[in-house]
C-alpha cells in the first residue's frame, strides 16, 4: 500500500498562533501569498481540512484562478482538486460552503459517524467509514490507492497538522510567518503538545512574499519500526537516485545507499563501483566512510535501492553482514534482489533473522530498477 505526498500548509503569527486565534479573525497571509496558496492548490490532487476548521472558518477551498483551473483540465485533471475532511462524530453542517463549491467532496469518518454524516449530507459528498476509530495511515492509503491521490495538501486545523507530523506522515511543511503579534494567551497554536520526530527539520527553501516569509521544511529523522515514515521515503528516493551514478556493468547491479542517524543526520552515502574500485557495493562504500566506533551507527538506518547482498565472489563479506557488524539494525530498501546473479539471495531474510528491522517500499522499485534495465531477468 502506498501513500500520497503530504504537504502541510499553515500561517502563524510571530508569537506562534494561527490565523483564527483572535476574536476577530486575523488574516496573516498577504495578497501575494494567497495567490501562492492558490497555485499550490492547483498543483495537488486533493485538499484536506479537519471538520473543526469547516465549523470555525467555513472555507470554500477553491482554485480561484480561472487560468489555473483551465490548465488542470487541459492536463486531464478535474477543474478542482478533491476536497476531503475528517470527522470522528460525523457532525457536519450541510449548509457550509465546503459542500456547495468546487469539485467532488469526500468525508472520512468512523462507522458510527458515517450514519450521521450520510444523513446530514445526503448526496453532496461521499462518506467513507474507516472502522471503529480513525487511523491516518489507513486514510492516506485509501486516498492513494482508491482515489488516485498522489499529492495531498493539508490546510488544517492544528490537531490534524499535529497528528500527521507526530506520526511521521508529513512529507513537507510550508509555513508562512506573518509580522503580527496575537497576544491572546487562550488562542490556539498551530501545533499541539506531544512527541515529535528526533532532530531538526531540513529547511529546503525560504523567501519573502510581500511582508510575510515562506519557509519550506522536510522531516529527515528515520522511522523507528516496521511502518515507513515520510523521511524514510525521502532517503530511499535519494538512494535510488544514487544508483544512476554507477558506471554501467553487465555483471553487477547498479545500487545506491545512504546511512542516516536517528536525528536525521546523513552519515554517508555511496554507490556501486564508486571511485576506483570496480567491485565495491553501495552499502560497503557508504559504511567505509564512517568510523566503525561512531556511536550513531547503532541507531542508524541504511537505505539501499536493492536489498543488501548475502553472497558475493568479489569480497569475503557480503553487505548484509557488513551492516550487521556495523551495529545497524534497521534497513529500508526498494527492491528484492532477483536471481540474475545469485539464486535465492534473500538479504532481507538474513537481516531479519539477525534481529534487524527491514522495511521494503515496493513503490520505489521502478526507480531502483531503472539503471539496471539492461540486465537480464
């Protein structure tokens, strides 16, 4: 099951409060930034907000630019992105703008909430029950697999943003900082209390838009268990892209690898046949750049475009063994090794039998296979 790319979008004041934080609602974004938001909306497949935001703000969530809507239609997309909301209770106002503007509407709710939502909304929206409780990963998988959503923009509220970040499901945070102070101690903040990822987010872009500043961040800290996070997908994509740097070979795979500490610090990267070594493997090349005594290795994650090898003729120690000896106990990979050169290699099984966590993300397999299309099998 795959997940869409999840983009969180929000505006905050200088003292950290959201734009509905005052008795008279403040507009934190500038006109130029509202146009930027419109551009982002036009680029995604769906926009999601919580039911509380519908009640508080009564938004329409439209793409306002006729030119952008026309461009969507010309590219084969609906005029407007799918509009999505989430509610546990199913308590939704059928008179809200959300249900009477734009394109298709979708409600995710519980089994109990579905009966109420369907009664209130009738034919104005599709209602999808997800069981006794709502689970974000299941919701995102349904959006991707059943509705074809590749890019999802999340515009609030704070509880939704908080949960997606805390569960490692947000690929990007677009944060606009406005030159205003709210000063109300009872006003809501954008993010709530709880446990967030280790380490620092990576700033990928910042720019001035009239009198506000847009900052774009990506999470970098790897996951800690069998469920992949947005950061895991980020690092695995890099590993797959590294495979394209390998000198071509008729007798070996092209593979890329990255080693990342628990706080999201990249420790090393490598690719097959790197430098002057015609037989070095990607994981081997990356690990060779790290001090074996580095205490961060014990909690690190190795990202490899192809599962680590278990048998090889060119070296006495295969990559699966190198990873285990380095103390690494989590590996994320895109592609199980075919029988092209070694039959039934099963690096995943070797690692798991030794107590390592192995996460396979098959949605990245096409990217991992691309530099190896010339090989048989």
